C-alpha cells in the first residue's frame, strides 16, 4: 500500500467516524426530546 493510499484510507475512515458520531448525537437528542415531552405532558 502506497503512502497516498494509506492517507486516503485514513481520511475516509475519519469521515465515516464523524458521520457515525453525528448519527449517535442525533439519536441521543431525539430520545432526550421524546423523554422530555412525555415527562412534561404528564
């Protein structure tokens, strides 16, 4: 594997990790909003 290929692989892996983090944060925010709405509704 050439250094250029290795750097490209690392860059794509980093982008994928950031995308997964974004999805996880969105799910946490969604669950928090649903829980808050249920508590406030009574």
